[in-house]
């Protein structure tokens, strides 16, 4: 086992612009060992316990402990069947492109992860809910599943055990809200993607009313490594409380935009400077969204913060998906927030009134300010909306997510907003 | 006679059946989104009410439920589109890296804006949300192919190669 392997389990097999490993190559580097180990040496409960001990937290953005989530699945002879496991591959949070990398780069890893995770929860059927634009990922996953079936690693009586799993790829057709787990389930049932009330959580009442685990692609990809090397090894990969590694991404005017697997808890500045290469020539850093479009802005004073769930929360934002979007001094912050709120308004599913009507109104006001038609009162109206559309006021987290970049922009870039209104003009436009 | 009246070709129906098989027997409706993709592709890139009705009948769904789906999801087209669909991402990472210039260049070259089709039916430009290629911003998808780190020169080359 070399050092690189130890440091970056999720991306160790991934070389950009090269075909992914086929099943033979994947097995040569230790692939499907975790599945063999789980099926032959461990009970489903033991797999669950190991994942619990590893302190793996959901990489879809909310950071919910994965082992705990699985423990809500009814187990044993009385459990309702069929049970389902769904890999959430709807990835559509602006600034986020890690799941695509994982699926295109190492499809067998996700497949093995889904089989092991299905074993742990005793699921009968596993679906990948994949956004339709990810054609290359779809092609490679299909190929991988075919290879796995031929080798008895998928289907009936896997590796001669009593465990069987059906596996399917389901492709979607756009709309951000499909990534919200209950909307995803509704969408998989062939309907408009409208979220459902939680509780009940999908673990007890999910797809077609049956127990269902929905996990993000990156979350699942951790599982085989945890089973192979143990919870303690996994925790030691990290530089903080939360176990493992994290795939961080950067986009915006940095020298080398991209994604890297690094120890959980790597400080923001290190990612920006050492990996992304700092700002492009002629651009100065002003702020960033640490974990996709639906997270609060952070600024210069926060750059020493370790990127993990709790530390980023402590400075007033969220690690979210770990897809960092960097704002530079040549871009108008009002225009940036307008772009974000237009996106959120467009992507509201329309089910509840505060979100359906509130988000377009927010975008409308921001547009007026950006075009030099704003009033000082508008800032208060915007602030009011960050309350009205905050947590607990809407049916799902879409609207509260939309308010995060807005509320923090009003705090950190207030002077920019006021200047637009005072001068009735955007200072970035000539 | 039944065969003749059916707007869905045997091949299309066969492709839909492949998807129906992925869901429990009584849950054919789950195949509606993949089915609409298949029917749309077979019909030159867009859906008509007649086709939606056929899909409804084939999946034993009320037509209104199919309309709901077809109008909700952003990848379904309900009016004719050009041979090449240029899906331009204008979300934040792309905007920070110059998607406005991409849009302006396309507008200038093709003389059309978002949601419009060139008179020769060659191109349609569509504004889309993040396609998960933010590290390669600004980007667009042409048909099913991603093009990243766009510049005016690169866009010209892409357009030239499309007949
Ligand atoms: N990856 C992406 O493309 C996107 C990610 N997001 C992220 O999604 C997050 C919000 O997601 P939600 O699912 O609304 O968050 P949530 O906190 O409601 O749920 C997170 C997960 O934990 C489970 N869970 C939470 N509380 C539970 C309980 N009491 N009992 C049992 N299970 C429980 C849920 O079933 C779910 O799987 C945001 O943090 C945002 O960063 C948002 C948009 C896009
Ligand atoms: C509007 C909205 C969109 C979401 N989109 C995604 C998504 O594309 N991918 C994803 O994994 N989670 C997404 N989520 C989070 C899911 O609801 C859910 O928390 C996640 O899939 C659970 O997986 P995890 O525990 O492995 O993180 C979204 C949440 C909201 C509110
Ligand atoms: S908050 Fe928005 S996206 Fe969520 S259910 Fe309400 S309208 Fe739909
Ligand atoms: S913001 Fe354009 S691809 Fe993500």
C-alpha cells in the first residue's frame, strides 16, 4: 500500500482523460475486496456499525451521519420489503462537480459501494438517480454493471451468498429540486418532483412507501474503503473530528480551477493557494461561497478555517458540497447575488407560496438595485425576506438555502449595495 | 389497424419497455421520464400533445399526469428546435468566468437569443442551469457533448464543425 493510496482512497484510481479501470484492473488494485469481506465475514449490522464508528457524514451537503441514517432502516424478518437504496447523482448545486468526477473516473467504486451499502441495509433494489446530462457517467456505469453481473458480483446470490441485489440506472430530465431526497423519490415514481413532508423520513417511508436510503455519490464511495481498512484508519485520514477525506472543488477566477481529494479539515487558504494556485493575474480575492450556491459567503478573515462541517458552521456558513465559488474584485457582488437568486427563483418547484412568490420578488429587487433603480428601503425588504424564507418557513430547504448567500452578502458587501443605490448605477459597469 | 394508428414506432416502444422493466410491475409510470426522452429524440428533439397522449396510453397514465411531467422538467421541448441544441450554462461559476461574453458571441454569430431557433433550423440556443462542469467554466453542452473553457475562437470552431 503506497502513500498516495492511503491519502486519497476515493480518487486513487482516477486519472483525468483516461478510460476508467475495467473490472479486471479494478480487482487487481483491490477492488471488490470490501464486498467479499462484508459478505463473507460481516453481518449487515457489523457493516453498519463500522460505518457508524468511522464518523462518515453525508457529502450531499447536510452532513448527516451515514451510519445513523442507515440505523433507521427496519431490519429483520418483520421488515417491509422490497427495501431500496438510491445513489443521489442529481448533482446540480452550482459550483459542484465532484460526483461527476467519481462516476466517470471510477464507476466500479460507486457500484461496489452501492452493493456493500445495500447489503448493510438489506436492500433488494438499488437505483442510481442520475441527471440526464451525465451521459458519459451513464455509459461507464452501465458497462461496469454489466461486467459485475457477468462475474457474479451483482444480481442473484452475489458471490454465492444469500444476498441478492437488483441494480438499475434511472435518468432524470433536469430541475435542481430533484436532488432533494423526497422530491427525488417522487420524481423516480414518475411525477413532478415535489418534496414530501419529513418526517416520515425516506428510511421508513420512501420509494413507493417502502424503506429507502438516499445517499450522495461521494458519501457512498467512502464505504468500501471503510470496510477494507476499518473505522480508525478512516478517521486518521482526516485533520479534524469528521472522518476521512473530502473532495473540494474550486471555480471562479483562480489560476487552476478543479477538484482535489484532501484530508477532511484542510484549511480554506491551503486549498485556494496550494491547489487552486491563488487568484488569476489581475484579480484580487474578495470572498467565497464554501460549499456551493446555497451557502453563506465567507471573506478574507475566514481563510484559516478548516473545511469541515463544524468549523465552517462556527464561522457562519456551511461546508455544503465543498464546491467553493470564488468572488473576485472585477465582479460586482450585487450581480453575483442576482445571478444566484435568479437561479433559485427559476428552480423553485412552486409547491409553497413563500418560496414560489418570494424568490422571484427577491430577484426582482436585486435586479433593480443592480440596474441603478434601487432604494435604501429595498435593503430592508431583502433582509425581511431572509427571515420569511428562512429555515422552518417553507416546505423544504430550497428557500432557506437560497437566503444564505443573500443574507451574508448584505453583511459583508453592504457598502457595495449602498453604493449602487446612492449612485443609481453599478460601479462595475461603465 | 391498431399498429397504423400508433404514433410510437415499434423501436420506440421496445426502448420504452427496456425502462419499464426497471420498476415494479405496477409502477410503469416510473418510466415516463425516460420514455419522454426516447420519444423526443425520435421526433427530432421535441414533443407534441399527440405524442404525450400516446405515451400516456402506453404507460396507462392519465394524460394530464404526462403533461405535468413534460412541462415541469427542463429538458423536454414542447416546440420544434434546431438540429443542434446549444445549452449554455449561465449559473454563477460560468458567469464569473465570462458566460456573458459567450452568450453575446453566440447572439452575434447566429442572430438569435435564448429559446430561439435560426431560420434554417440549424441551431437553437437554450439557457441552462449548472451542468456540473464549473471547473471548466464558461461552458456549454452541444447536443450531448460538453465544451469547456469557451472563448470566442473556440465557439467559432465548434459552430463551424456543425452542419
Ligand atoms: N449536492 C447538491 O447538488 C446539493 C446539495 N444541497 C445540500 O442539501 C442540504 C439540505 O438537504 P436536506 O436533505 O434538506 O437536509 P436534511 O438535514 O433534512 O437531511 C439530510 C439527510 O439526513 C437525513 N435526516 C436528517 N434528519 C433526520 C432525522 N431526524 N431522522 C432521520 N434521518 C434524518 C435525511 O433523510 C437526509 O438524508 C443542504 O445542506 C445543501 O448543502 C442542496 C442543493 C444541491
Ligand atoms: C434543493 C435541494 C437540492 C439537493 N440536491 C442534491 C443533489 O443534487 N445531490 C445530493 O446528493 N444531495 C442533494 N440534496 C440533499 C439531499 O436532500 C440529501 O440530504 C442527500 O442526498 C443525502 O445524502 P447524504 O446523507 O449522503 O449527504 C439537495 C437538497 C436540497 C434541499
Ligand atoms: S421551499 Fe420551494 S422548492 Fe421547497 S417545496 Fe417549497 S416551493 Fe418547492
Ligand atoms: S456553473 Fe456552469 S457548469 Fe456549473
